[in-house]
C-alpha cells in the first residue's frame, strides 16, 4: 500500500447531493414581516435582522455520489470464439422462419408431386442381382421336381446322406423368401398388371406369391378367434408420411370378436364411455399406467374389461379387476358375462370363501384383499396382463397398498419383457391423489376424463337439521310416494338396524298386495315372476310382523288407546265442507316437500296403519296431513333392503323387475353410494350420516359413532337420482350444516383401522417398515433394541407361520400354538367363528346396553352351552364353539335353516365360518407335516382340560387385551363404588369398561379377563365403554404367555430357584406387575430370565451334577461347594471367577444353550472345570468331554 496523498479526500472532487427539503418546509409570511412594528413587539411585529425564525432547525443532509467503475474483462481467444458461435446460432434461428418461407415458395405443387414415384418403391438391389436370385430359385425348384420324379418304390434312398445339404438349402430358401417379402427391405413395388402377367397357373407359384403371416408364424399357428387389424395401405402415387416411433410398451393390435345380443349392444351404445373407446385404448396401449376418471354411471367398470378383451389382452393372460366390496365384485362379474354372452367360467369372480374361477377364466373380478394375497405368493403377478383398480377414490386399505406395490411391479415387468398394464379408475372428485403424487409416479400418468351423460339433479336442503333422521326419512318417502310422479326411491341410512326398521314401516304403510287375476289378463312368465315376488314380500312382511309383535307387546296397548281415541273423535259432529267451492292448488313440488309445518298421515285402514313399534314416528307424523293423502286405495310400494351383511340372493333383488303397479323403494346403507348403479332411481333421500368406526391405535378401542358424511359422499349419493331422467335429492340437513360441518373427503381407511395383518404381510414380503408393537408382543417380529433408532424388524419363525394363515395375526398365533393335546380342530373352529362378524343375533341388545340378559330369548340356551367349570370360564368363545359345532351337525342333516332360526344364529355367517374352516384346514394340512385334519360334522365338545388349554391359547393371542376388575377397596366414595361395582380396568385405558349384556360371564364377573373387542357407545351427553367376547384367565399365566408386557421386579431367593430336568431350564419365583399401570401379579414360578444371577445358578446345578449326570462322580473332588457360585464373596476365588465368567460371557443359563455351545466348541468349560478339581488328570476329563450328547429342545408344557 503506497503513501497517502496529502488532502486525498478533497482531491477526489466528489459530487454531492444537498438535501434542501428542510428549508423548503419553512414558510415565510412576507406581509407579516413588512407589517412589523419593531423588535420585541410580539409575534406579529415582524422579524429582526438575524432572521432566526427562518433558519432550519437541523443541519442539511449531504450525500456523496460514488461513481462505480466497472472493470472490463479482456476475453481470451477461446472465449471469444465460444461467444461468437452462440451469436451465430441465434442468427440462424432468427433466419430459420424466413428460410422455411423461401423453401415453401419454391416447393413443387401437390398435383405435380403425385406424379412422381417414391424412392422407397424404386429397385435398389440391382437388376443383375435380382436376375441371379430368380435363376437360382428356378434351378433349385427344377432339381427338386426332377429328384421327386426319379423316385421309384424299388429304389433305396439313404435318409442320412445329403441331409445337411437339404437342410441348408431349405434355410437359404426361407431366408431368400423372407428377404423378398420382408416389408422392412426396400424393393420394387409389384404392379397389379405385372403380377397378373407373370403369375403362374400351378399351385406352387400361387403359394409362392401369397403373403406370409407376420412374425414368422404359419397359418396354423394363428388363433382363429383373433383377427389382426390391417393398417391402411399407402396409395401408390403418394409419398408416405413419417410415422412416429411406437413406445416399447405398445401392444400388438388385434381384435377378438364378441357375439353380443342386440338388446345388450343397444344398451351399451348409450353409455358415455363407448364414445371414448378409441382414445381410451390408444392411451392404454402406449402407456403402462393410465388413470381413468368418470362419474358413477359412465360405464367404466363394465365396459373397460370388454375393451381390453376385444383388444387381445386376455388371449394368453388374465384381465384382473379389483373391487373394494364383495357385492360389487359379484354383481359386475355377472353383468359383464351377460353383456359379452360368455359363461361364468370365462368371466369369473373370487371373493373370500367364494368364487367360480376356472382355468378358462379370462376376466377375473375380485376384492382388493384377494389380489393382495396373490402378490404375496407371486409378486410380479405373472398370470395377469392388465390390473384394473376400480373405485380407487374410496381409499380402502388394500387399494392404497396395491397402488404403491403395483407402481413398482409395472416397471419390473417391463424390464423382463412381459409388460403389465395398470389402470386406476377413480371418480372425478379425488383424481389429484394419484396424478400429483410424485412418490408413487415419477412422471404423472395420463389422465382420461369420461364425461357422464347425467341428467340434472335438483338438490333440496332442509330448513332445520332434524335429530331423528330415520323418522324424517320416513316422512319424505311418504310424501314422494303420494305426491310426486313415477320413479324409484333410494333412501340412505346408517346401519342394518335402521334399514330393517324403515323397511318394516314402509311395507306396512304401503303393502304390496297380489293383483286380481280374474279377467282377460295373459298369464305370461313375467306375471308369474311378479306374483312370486309379491308372495315373497308378503311372507317377509308377515315374519317381520311376528317378530315385532313379540318384541313390542307394550306398544300394542298404545295403539289400541289411539284407535279408541279415533273412534271417539269420529262420533263427534264436525262441519261439512264442500270441496267444489275451493280451487285446486298449483303444482309446487318443492314447496310441498319443504313444508315443515306438515306431518305425515295416519289412516284407519288396518293393513295400511302404522306398526306398533313406531311410537316415536307416530308422534312426529301427526294428523295434519290426512287431507293431503289420497282417499282411495294406495299404490303399493316395492320396498327392498340393501346392506353388506345381506345374503347375495336378497341383494340381487334390486336388479330384478319390479312387480306391476308398484314403485321401487330401496333402503340402503352407504353400499349403494358407489360401485353399484341401481336402476330406475329418480328420488334420493339422503340422511347425511354414516356409521363410522373410530379406532384408537394405542388402546385398540373401536367406537362406532354416527357422523356426518363428506361432501364427496353427498355428491355421490345425489348422483344416483340422475341416471334415467331429471331427479331430485332431498337432503335431511340444512345447507349451513353442509357447508361448515361436512369434510371435503372422507378419511382413508388406512388411517382409521388396525393394520396388524397388513404390516406382517408386507414384512414377510421383504418390505422394511418400523415394527408394529402388537406384532412384537405376539412374537411375530423381533423386538427393537433400546440403542437402535432405525431397526429393520426381522420376521421370526413364528411370524412366518402366522403369515400363512388368512386371518388376523393374533388368530394365526393361536393356530400355530395348537399342535398339541388334539386342540387343532377346536382352535380352527374357534378362530373361524371369531373372524366372522355378528355370528350371533343380539336381539335383546340394540341401542341400550343396560338391558337385562333375560330380555334376550336365546340367552338361557347360551348359558347352558357354557355351564360350569372351564366351559363357563372359557366364556363367550365357548358359546361360539358350541354353536358352530351344532350348526355343522344340523347342516349334515339338512336342518341348518331351522337350527339357525331356533338358536339365534345368522345363517350367512355360519356358511362363512364353514368356508373359513375348510380353508384353514387345507392350509394346515399343506404346511404342517404329519397332520391329517378334516372338518368333522360330528365334532364332540372339548373336555374340561382342553377347555382350560383353549383359555391359555386365547391368552397367547389376546395378550394385549387384558382387563382386571376394578378394586373396590381402593375407592372411598360410596356412590362411585356402587357405580363401578361391575366395572373393569383395561390396559392403556383410563375410563372403566363394562361387560356386554349378552356375555355369559356377565353375572360371574371374574377378576381377570381377556376380551375380543372393546367399543364405545356415545349418547347425547354420556359415553360408556363395553367389552365383548369375554374369557376368564388366571393372572399367573401372564408371565408365561405375555412376558413382554410384564415387569419383573426381582427373583425370589426363598423359595430358591430349581432346575427342571424335563425342560432343561431353571424355574424361579418372581415378583412382577402387568402393564403400564403396574397391576400386581401373584407370586408364580416361571422360567428364570437371562441374567448373571441365572448363569450363576446354572453353574451351581452344573457342578452338582444335576445337568450332566456324568459329572456327578467328580462332585466329591471339587475344591469348593457348588453353592459357592451364588455367594457374593465367590469373586475372591480366581478359579471360581473364571468358571462364572465363562458361563456369563456365552449367556449359558439353559441346557439347550450349553449343548449348542458344546456343538460349536467341544472344549468349552474344560479348563475352567478342571481348575475347580483336585487329584483329577486333564486326560481323564478329556476322554468324556463334552459329558452329554446333544438333546432336542422340548416345547414348554401348558399348565
């Protein structure tokens, strides 16, 4: 740095900017200054000569302007060349448009261009070469013809001589023919006149000029059912346009003809997706993954498999279609088979326990869980060519997992040369879940929107949201049926109980009577079907009436009181009104339907009167609407229920023809919201609610709560009314509730349901995820070490066995532990019964759980099934076991329907239990050697000892569902003690729970229990927890079967641990507690856990000769007593310390661990043991070491 120049700052001559804004703000009043009278005469007397008031109060601001100097960088020669190249390229781009315009101006006109011949049609092989080939082929044919003519029957031909030459000539001829006929080789285009002039008359010449099949196939190898689509030939006088390269995943274009009926074809042509068939198939052929969005009713579910079948995707492999519900899988399979005029062997379905899949199946409909199970055995799905995931917007558990797995399977199949197409079909409401998910698809798959030709639907909201939405739905159905034109009615409610209640009320109000058959009516087949359907409806209505009369005797009295009141009112003299004096009101449907002041009618007609069990609705439906009801005979209403637990035969009735003169009315849960399109629906009554199962993953408690649906579900329900004509949707809630309390979309099932079985299934497939706590408790996954943050859980051998069974992991463990004491038949039956929902009919317990057990007419019979001893302690599972066994016996004698009715069993559930028993039996016979298990219809009940073992097996599977009775001695409040007299404390729960009223252990109330299900019922202001599926257990079993949830405090020295020779383990008494709450357990004897103390005790018994009897002879020559090893001062002896450290370092505390160590290291403990002896030579020990042969481990016996 140089010397500083004198006055350097001033020499710079910097430019400055003076800020005079402060001076400009000063205002000078010249007149006041001029009118001043002198100094000191006041404010208005003028200013003195100093002008002090005119000066600014602050110093003016001065800014220095700094000039920025920019140093120009001198470019190198290489950089200048690079920049010049960039400039030249930009200039070329700017002049490209002008160049194209200049070329177009001098281009040959199209009329003149058509007179030229394309270069692809010009001979380029050469005339001499072509002539040589023709001569060679002609001479070869002459030689072959001459050789064939010279053959005589007496001549002897050597079959071996010349074989290689003949083979070579044949190959050369085929190669030459291929070259001449291969369209990829440029050659002369043969003219029609030349062909006719040079054609030969013989058959060989005609065969030579015939076109060869594509891909080298002979005519016999081509499937006669497939017709290849020929591309349009390019005109001879036109230059062909360049064709874009076909992607690698393209599909060979073929057409498989389908013989459909004319009526079916006409109905198909009215579907919106038929207009998009070409676009849909082109997109599928060119892309491995495609998303198709379309509203319900567009025909995508039934028509897309037919498109793929006609395109040849089902020639060699199967087209798979998944549905989230069983009802949809069965219905769609039958519908597609009917439209394609194919048998059920070719278009089949497969759901759990049911299916008609055959080797000839080409289109397979199935539930998503079935496909998930197939991926476990065949990860790449090699037998499928296309997988269609239908109703993906519902976000079911298995559909979400399938989307993730198939997004990885599709690229793997493409790499192996066997492409798999994935088609995701979703409603337009939630397409962004798939198109904008970059973690699933790196490149967004193409989206095809299928417009649905839906008629407009008018939405009607309530002014107020009623609390009793079932009664309000009944009122709306009455108004629609009596006041609105023809059209089917679809009513949405929350559950099966509400469906049956509403169906009974509507059937009694509008009974479907058989029509009069006297007259000139033709008794055709349709009339017979209608009459049969009406008779079935009457029978069902009569059965429902009998059930209701048994259940509601008290309300019959109320009905009689109301009838007497009506008779009294009828005797009163009322003024007569002439209706001709009044005008008819206008047709205002919307005003009639939204009139809140009206209420429903109540006639005197006995058959049309309300049922006796409808007291609440009768209060709502007063007599204000009697005048609006027709006075003549009422039109019958064909009322059908629809819910998931309904049998398949009754579910299919919604697709059958409606009896003549009746209006269709379907009362359904959210099953009819998607997947199924019910015909002839014009009016929809939406209660806006659904029964949601809220699952707590920490406690495992399920709470069934009636909540509002989402806006997406409301739109789906409303769309059902616009299929055949303009419809109406009557929402039983206000618009304010819809806007502020309805979510946009429902929560996915994977976030609100237990996924234990899915976690184990994915882990068995090799997909690493953090371990689920319940799977670790069951022993299916290894426990996570304390010092490991990201620990990939390994599947234990027990977990691999569990994953093979198609049941929940807890039930799979029960099956895996039952291979002793002849327990497998009972465990299979028990697991099958526990896996099926609602096997028993709980008629006495509906909404209020405090109903006495005697109210259930089947309760006493179930108490007899589980009476006394371990049968009673086995509890509710014993009832299921006896019910399934008795039903199996009744089924073998063709008495199953009567048995189910007389004993309160659901026949559909019994059938599912039997199918699951057969499936589990087959799995056990395949996977377990030496077991021949069968479904015995005459299975005897278990013995008392077997019932005790079944209690222990249930505890092994339900270890995380243990409850203890509330200790009343710890409660001081007398009122609280009375309230919690029969309450139980559950692990990981704060609130107490109560036993279900239908449990056979309700009166016994054992101290310790396990339960199958904990659920919460919520009323207006109260919440109550209930336990179902109760089994009594002994608390000392917890340490043996659920050790991971037990906290062992200390091993008791009194009584001291002992060695059990049968198991080869140490047994000790421990003080322990259970769960996070620390419930104290009684003092019990268990296998001594691994610790230094356990190794010392094992060494003591080893020196005493209890473990190895051959060492008992050296006990007298020990330098110390065996009990020295457990003393605190034993570490002072070096030889004893070496012996103890050898055991502790190898963690030897069982006989099996010792034998395994000796198998790998035969001289283990030889020197240490020799150091504890005196007067014994090492050679004497070496001759017998190791002292015992290896023993096989024995299973732990159940107490």
